[in-house]
């Protein structure tokens, strides 16, 4: 048995893992289905998203040039890396120039692909993963087992053991306590890090914006607090403009976590004051996947895999992943594939070659992944192409039947001989029939040994004594009494999906959505007065205040202290929202409001009722002239431990929005 | 009189000839003349799915030659073979100016059996009778490969006397996957276990499928576990009077 199959058996026999995986699958599938109900036109969006991604990949060089030029204009330092070694070198150089000792890192699958942490640690630089799930697997010296929920393979008892042992807290399986512990430890990391490091969900060619979507707030911390920010992205992760971005953002979080929008949808344009931003754009085999001239394989067979937006929906839908989790997807050299699941079994061999080609054989081609894909990638077709040896290794195709066991390959090739010679085929059917009667004279079923594969869990039917083709000779031109065909009166067409348009006004819809996420909304004619009352009711008397947000003389009279300077000790931040989104309950914050909406435990936003817009697509242009902006959708949260929703990770635990309706009318 | 070609499929031919007979019976009753080209063998799907494209091409070329001069639509009691003709033949011969048009001409003539009845003949009531409870497993390639689902369900809904119940998590693969069931027997076994426990939960004694692959796989699992439920191809159920 090969090493991959051994690993499969280990996973299947690991009861704890199986429970964790079933949990992940069930909750994710349900969450996704529910989230898509709110966009009845999702099928059409999915087709548009496919076209948007296809267009980007077909014109990648032009879009990259535009994106890079725009970033340079925006004051971002841009680097291009051909492969892992170059990317690591670039990042090491930045670390050396800034004499960095500590790097706070948010999730980046590309950094896993190039094995960045290991390289940095070898140079004596401490790297701390700050996504809760990533932090957990880092403490366990493991790799993430899922691209969205890195600790999906663990149960809370294992996390409790780990935190007890490594962080010295008393053993507890209370998930909010575990999360609060991580928040406390990692808060110090954010404040002391020399460099913040992040991945990139999308780059926008037209504006140069870097879009990062997160829930916990660590993505905002690493891009906002440390003096240097490094963003690492795969070169294919571009969209042409902000409209296309908002289309993809309507699909990505729904597919990934079942959210309409993630808590934090950030758009970074220019570095903040006193901040340096580096953008590292990685090729590492991507150009080869899309360009026949580089791959030596005609027609770029795996090009479509570059459309992927890394939502992880295909992992959750995949019955193979459900048994294995990411750690079982291993190469011939036993290293864990950076990308697991259906898309991983294509891009891991596609980017990294021969070592991972056998992964594609572990699939029934059932197509659940294709159905789940928000950009409609034909994953089963691509899997058959990897099997057909079309994942290029340098300039060489791998062999046909890649990853197939020699016995099966030989058997199929023999079968080809028979199937192309009908007479021989019919004779062999007779032999098979005779053989199966000898093996099993008294039963319709044959019990074959487990080593045949088939015999492992099922019996094989006996070959028919008389095949259909033999019976056909006897039955030739069998004409029964003809019946007139019954006509079909029933309308069997699928029920059309019509969803009642909501009649509620934007403020009500906004309130409903944000309240559902655990946020609070108050309507008021005088936000300053409302906020003073709120603060008093909570016994709070000091706020971090965005300038020009509240009536400051009124605050003074009420005895509320305020400052405009960032101070991580203050518990309340008050900001002015540029707009609200009715369909998701989000508020848009930018530039001067970024710290006040992130560092304190309580975030209060003032929003004018007239500024509530229907949806992200109506608001996305507002970010154009900002240095950085973030759509905030509810309080900071995580589901990294056993998929249990926990509020308040790195960002605020509470969000209160005061809707100012004094000028509406 | 309309004539159709029957593509029997290798599994049905060798293991379940009675399914083929049921297909022929039903079509005859509807006044359709059925022709069976005796040179046919296999569509080449196992080779294609395993990644052996050269082999898959050789079989596809043979099959194209067998059917290209035969009259009428090609009807097959298998969603996965229909999927193979319809989609994979185009992939196999992509860029081949001699074979692609020939492959395309064939692929456009192929219909899965229930799809043919409902979409081409506009028939959903075959006057079939069944005493007892039935449940339906949508085979992956029928459901997601060629988007055929309302057709078999409509046909089943019109069986007189039968009670149709839902199979929990019906859309999950049974774990056959052709070569996968041999290459990765451990994975295949887990899915099969789940499918069988869902079948038990449905409490239906009879499971209906549209593909000999799933039939052989699920029935083989039931036999190994000594369960009493049985699996039947939809053609046999629809032919029951």
C-alpha cells in the first residue's frame, strides 16, 4: 500500500478527526445554502464571476501591469517573485532592512505554499500566526488542515490541552475563555510586531487596491498597527475593477463561511501615515499554468484552476476531504500538499509538479465540488486532466494514468484490447461468466479478497450466464402490442425561485441584519446625546474619538473624556461611518477611523440614515479616494474551534451604531 | 416508426442484461423500434477517468465507427455513459479536425434512458405498477453530469401503487467512482457505509438508480453486509406492470 493510502486509512480510523470533519462538513454546507438564499440570482452571478475570472486570466499581463503601476503611484513598494526562493529572499531582505525581530502574520495560503515561516525562523525572526485557527496549528507544530478553517481537524479538548500546556492557563474547554486567552496573548504581538504580514484575497487592477477579508480582526491589526506591512499574493488573484470586486465579494464569504459579508472587508489603497507597505507578487508556476508556451502542454489544460478564489467550498462539499482533512493530502516525499481538497488535487500538482499527481486519483468525479464552486470551475474535468498527465513538470508532461497503480493500469490496458475487438470481447465475457460460476456456484454474489480493492467492502455480482448481446439474438425484432404513448399533462418544470422583495425601509433592513449578527442599532436625532447616555449606562467615561464625529462641547459638559490619539488602553472607540449597507448591516470606515474602530473593545459608529445604501455594489466606489477602508459587518468573531461561533477575537467585541435620522425626510 | 440505437453499456451487458431487456420492452410498448449494434462494447469511460487517454481514444473511435452510420438517437440506461459521450468525447478529440466532428455528431445523438422518455417522447406515465415503497438515489453523473433529475423523479412519481420516500442525503456519491472503488477501496467503503445507513433510514426496501455502476456498488455492499434491501435499475421498475 502506498503512503497516501496509508494516510487515508489513518484518517478514516481516527475517530476524533472524523467527528470534527463531520461537524465541519455539515455546518459549512448548511451555512452556505442559507447564505445563498439571500441572492436568488446566484446562478447568474456565478456565471458572471466565471467570466470575470476568465477575462483576468486571459489578460493577466495587462492587468498585472496596471495593478503594479497603480500601486507604485499609491506609494506601495512592489516586488515580483518568480518562485518560492525569490519570494523568501525578498521578504528576508525587508526583514533585515527593518531589523525585524517579530512578525505578526495573518492567514496566507501562499505563505504556506512557499513555506515562509520556516525560512524566517531559520534566520532567527519570530513569526506568530494571529488567526486563531492558524495560531492553534502553529502551537501544535502542524500545518493548516483546511484553507479557511485551519484547525477544522481538532476538537475543543485538544485545544484546551494545548493552551494549558503552552500558554499555562488552567485546563478549560470553554471556547470563549480559550478565545479570550488568544486575544490577550496576541494583542501584545500586534502592538510589538516590527512587521505585519498578510495574504491578499483580491487585487483591483483599476485602483491598485488590496482587498483582504477576515472575521477576527487580526487581518486589520497586521495591516494597520505595525510600521511595516508586507502583503503576499499569488499573481492570479486580480480583478479588473471595483464592480467586479463587489460581485466576487457577494460570492466569496457566502461560499467560504456562509456569511453575506465577512466582519471585515478591507480595501487598502495607500500606506497609512508612518507606514511602509510592500506588496510581493508570486508566480511559482502560475504563469506556466496559463501559458502553453511555458508549459510545453498544448492548450493550457489546467488554466481554469487559476480562476479559483480560495473559498474552500469545494473542500466542504467533497466526500474525499470529508474523510481525510488536509493533512492526509501528501506528496510522494510525505510533505503535506499546501492546498488540499478538489482544487488542491489540481493546483498542488499543477504548481508543484509530479510529487502530488497521485492526489487526483482519489476522487469519484462525483461533481459535488463543481456544483459548490462560486466561479463554476469544472473541477472534475481538471482532475481527469491531471490524471491524464497534463500537469506539467517543468516543460515535460507527466505520464498518462498519473498516480494509477500499475495493476489497475495494466488491467485497463488489457480491457482496451478487448473493447476494440468485439469478437474477442464476447469470448472474454463467456470466460468471465464461466469463471464467476466456478468461484461462486451457489450465489449471485462473489466474495473477492480485500486486496482486489473491490472485495474490501462489497461483493461482486456474478457475470450473467447469458449477456445482453446473447439474449438480443433470440429476441431480435420483438414487437409487442403497441400502446399509444400516454401524453404528459403534468407540468414537471422545476418550481421557479421567486423571493418576495422586502418592503422594509433601508434603516429597518440595516437594523435587522446587524442585530442578527449581534450588533446594536439605535435611531436618534442627536447622536452625541445618545452616545453620552449609552456611555453613562455602562459606566464609561473615556473614548477614542474620530475628529468631527460628535459635538465635543456637549461631551465635555457631560464629563466624557476624549482623545484623537490612538491609545490601546481606551475601551471605547467612536467613529463616523461613511455609509451603511442595508442588505448586510455593514458600516464603512476609513483612514482616521481605522484605529478607533479596531483597537477598543467597544466600537460605536455614527451613521446618517440617508447614508444607508442598498448593497456593497452601491458603495464600493466610495473607497476609491481613501488610503484604506473597511466594511465592518458585526462584531469581531471566529469559528475556528469546532466551528463554534465566538464573538470578540482581535477586533471589538461590541458594535453599536447610532443612526442619525435628524436630517432624513 | 422511430428507430433508436441501444447502447447497452459494458456493465449492463455483462452483469445486468435484464435491465437491457426492460429498456427494450418499454421502448417497444411505446412504438419505438430498437436496434442493437452488435459490434458495440464499452464507451471507454473507465480508461478516460483513469487518465489513460490513448486507450480511451481507441475505444471511442471504435464506438463512433459502430454508431455513426446507424439510424436514430442512441439511448443508454446509464447517466455516466451518456455524460461520457456528451462531454468527454469532445474533450478527447479536442483540436482533432478529423475526429472531433465525428465525435460531436455522436455525442449529440446520445440520451440517457429517462431523459429520452421525458424530454424526447414527452412521456412521464408508463402505466407501471409497484406495490411497496421506493426511494431514489440520483447517480452523480446523471444528476450533476448531465443535469437529469426531474425526469426520473417524474417517471417514478407516476408509478401506480408505489409510495415514494426521500433518501436522506440522496445527492451524496455512493463511492463507486469507477476505478476509484478499486484504487481507493477504503474511501469507497466509507461512502458506501453512509449510503447504506441512509437507505436504512429511509425505510424503503427498494432503492432505484439510473446507472449500473451505482447499482453494482450499492447492491454489492448490501450483499456483503447481509442486508435485505435491494437495488433496481429504474427501467426494471418502470417495466413492472
